[in-house]
């Protein structure tokens, strides 16, 4: 019952955001994972499948991610477009003389290239982001990459809530049970990369630091502190007040 009502609330909110912006639909990146699958499903339910454009954007990616992105679009019945960003990444790295051995730095570049491509397809569409609350609170996302969007339907849901919502939306089991991964390398997982589990993250923020091990609490506190700047709006110097005092 709760996830049916939650779906109604979110889809109504999506319709309101899109119509309020005077747009016709949304564009969304499809990674093949549960977050993008749930977000796309909610958008399709809110706007109609024809008004949701899915982009599958391999960028020196694991082939399974590209395949699963297409499988997600096929399951939902939404239009999909594949754009290989690998040559763009290579050209960008060469032009910027980037250290391509730095896997995490390169991952941020990939995320920002993908978001640039999403906005390149945003004529008459809003860009739908796919981040969840667990990632937001730990900073497990790229600033101005997957964190840049016009609307974020599941940003206030913990990862386990996203999973339950996926089940309610009748997404395939391979989506629901897919290991959360940024696809940085074969076998890479979000939880191993963060050093804590999604369950521990939720417990820490909802039940307190004593609800998890000391090691997990220290790691989550560290992730949260280091990513504080990501959750803030762009700071600017408030010159008006200073100038007005001198008029």
C-alpha cells in the first residue's frame, strides 16, 4: 500500500515539474542499474513512455552495463538512444593531458561527459537525475556529473526503499538484485568502494552512530564530512549588503 501511494505521489510531482517548466518530457541516462530503472519507470508512469528518452552512454564501459541499459528501456517500452562516449573521453584526456591511470578521476570525467550529453538532448525535456538518499548523504556521486539534473525523483529515498519501490513497479529481478556498481571495473561494487554497506548508511543516519560498528561509523562520518560541499548550493559573496551599507 505505501509504495503504491508513494508512486502516485512521485509521479504526480514529476508531472507537475515537467508541465510547470513548459516541457514535454524528460531525458534520462540508463546505466542498467536499479536507480536509473526506477527513475525511468516513474517518469514513464507520470508522462507516458513516448515522453521519456533513455540514453545509454558507454564510455569505456563494461559491456554488461550497456546491454542492461537497453534491456531496461525495452522492459519499460521507452525510446532509447545509444551514444558511445569512449572516443570523446580519449580526446578529452589527450587534450587535457589527464592521468588516465587515475581510475576515480577518470570516472568523474565520464560522469560529467554523460551529463553533458543528456543536456545536449534536453530540447523540450528536463534532465532526470537518478541519485538516491544513501548516495547523497555519503557523497557517492560526481559533482556536476550524475549530481547535475533538473529533477531527482528518488533523491529522498534510502537504497533499500528504492529496491522495494522497484519491486512494486514490477521491474525485472535482474534489475532488483543487480549488484549496485558504478561500473568502474569488472567486479567493482558501490559498497566495496565506499567501505560500508547501504544498510549501515541508513542505520547511521536514522538510528544513530551507535547502531553500526565503530569502524562503519567512522567511515560514514568521514564520507559525510568530506562531501558536505556537494550538498550545498554554489556559494557567492553577498556584495549587496556590503555595498548598501556604504551608500
